[in-house]
């Protein structure tokens, strides 16, 4: 939405935003995690409850910021196409052709904003910890981890939200990384 907003505010004739999902989430269900009760109590929950909360938030997905949606929506030359993923994209000197389940579309330009991925262990400054941190997938078992592979690769945190080493692994000072 912010890329679309910039394009609209800098003179784009028309901006069409495509989304794979058929609706925009309306409620940010992860907001409850930002109050002291969560910070003080979440670590005291058992693994099953923590996993259920965590995966529920991921399944519910986070809505775009209301301000970002309004930034685009106030422009008459803005449109959004929900439930219309791109299957193919081809570029040539005249622009971009996009194939969707609803047909072929032609545009002057395209901005690809395909979401984001959080993978702590892909950070170069944490490369030395790869294979040494306890991950959620190791706590919930292979079957549950397979249903939520992104969540399963997140670090399993201790009661103070500190990183924990895998069993049998020593990582001096890790308890000071939150």
C-alpha cells in the first residue's frame, strides 16, 4: 500500500494493487501481545498454549495499516483486486504483462511487494548461531511443525524472551540475547 501511495502521490495515471488473498484482514490480532500482561505472562504458559496463540496470529494475518489503505483509497485512480494472484510476468520495452486467473493485464510498470519473511538465522551477524539455537519446530514435533513451517523455524524463547541453545549445545552468553 505504501508503494502504491507513493506512485499515486507522484503522478501515476492509474495504480492497481493485486493481492493473493480474497480479503484484507481487518483486525490486527497480534496487538494484544504489546501490553505488559503478555510480556509478563506469555512465558509462563505451557508450550501448547504458546504455540496455539502464535500460530493463530500467523493464520489470522496482519492487516495493512489503516492509514496506508486510506492514503491510496482517497485517489480516484486507485483500485485493488483481491483474490487475484499473478501467475506470470513478462517485461518488454513497452511495459509489463501480467497473467492472473482472470486474464492478461498490461501495465507501464510493476512494483513487486510480495510480502516479507522473518528468518532470524539468515541474518549474517547471527550466522555463528545457525544450528545452535533451539527452534519451535524442535519443541512441537514434526507433524505440527509441518503445518506451520514459518513459525516452526522461529527461535524458541525462554521466560525472559531470551534465545536458548539446542539441547547439548553450549553457547556462552546466549542468555543475554533477548
